[in-house]
């Protein structure tokens, strides 16, 4: 007989160190309230609303520098986005993690600990559709949020209907992610499974996009200004995204966005 819920959680399988899902939340901070939102999320919500959850093994926050953003089509986010936060969940526990995040959101909202200084542009739990690591072993996708990549490029690709998403995934695998040969870093392709989440309507955007969207996350060592060109400036781009933006990692405990130093890159190669 199990003595408590913590013992029960510890016995739940699988517990292999494999990335299974990514919760991504893209928001637009209210103009003039960026730092207030940043402080609430970093000091409270990131810790208890995400990282304290079972099966969440890594997390990181990014902010968007003043660089061009591609938005095209009706499915593109209405605003460019100020911040994006990523949480990594273990394989085999994606639905459980999504359920925990949903219930914790309700719990914090009930305590008046929800932020009012932002608008959700896109938030969902995703499963990993495929991944490609351009860096040599022992680098793996489980290290993507821990290694000091200087840039995160986020792309949304949308099929016309849900039935067309599997074909879109394969086109992206072969013609977009499979094409570049001169990249360092890695790319993770994500799809949102169909699941009941009563928060999505409260976020103010249509939820049918979840069944049609593929999200690409490019983790790159490049400076944000050149990372956007490296991913988005290829002449061989086979499919156009509805959204593309570059983000830089935030530096916890400060109001700034700071990219890793070149010294940290040199230490890795020596």
C-alpha cells in the first residue's frame, strides 16, 4: 500500500532521461509593464507554476530583442511577442504534466496570483515530433535549455486542416530542418496533441490551431541578429512559416536579456 502521493509519483514509469514534451507559452507584455510582468513570472510563476511540477526536468525563459518578426496569414499571432518560456517534460508523462500545469494555473488564479500585464499569443503542451542535433555528441535535446545557446528562433508552420499536419511534419523534416548543413545547435519540432484545456478560451484565441500547427524551436550559438538570418534567410526555404521570431535567454535575477559570452563557447571547444 502506498503511503503518500510522493511515493506514488516516484514509482510511476517510465523515468528514462528522454525528452517527451515541451510546454511553450508565448506572451505579449503590456507596453510599459514589461518589467512588472517579468518580475512576476521569474520570481513566482516560473518556479511554482512550471518548474515545481512532476516530470518537468528543465525550463528556460527568453525575451525578444528589437529585431524583425515575420507574421503572415490569419493564423499568425496578432502581436510579435515579448517573452517565451519553455518547460521540458519526460517522455511518457506529457499528458500528466499538461494536467498539472492546468490545475496549478487554476490554483494560482484562485489566489489572485495570475498576471494581468500580458496577453497570451500561443500556449500549449506539445509532443516531440522529431529532433535534430547539429552539435557533436554527447550533446542531446535534453541539454537544449541548459547549454548556453545565445539564440532561440521560433517558427510556426500551419497546415490548412488537421488531417494535413502529418504531411507537413514530414516536409519540414526533409526540406527545412534536413537541409542546412552549416549549422551548430539543434532543432526540435513540436505538435500539440488534442487535449481538453479549459484555459485556452480564456487566452482569447481560437484553439483549432493546435491541431494544425507545427512549432520549430531552433537553439543556436549565434548572436540573435545573425541567428534570424541563418534560419530564415536560406534561399532553399521550401515552406513559409506563418510566424518567425528570434529570442535571447533572460538572465535570472536581473531585468536584462543577456546572451552567453564567447568565452563560454571557447571553453566548450578547447
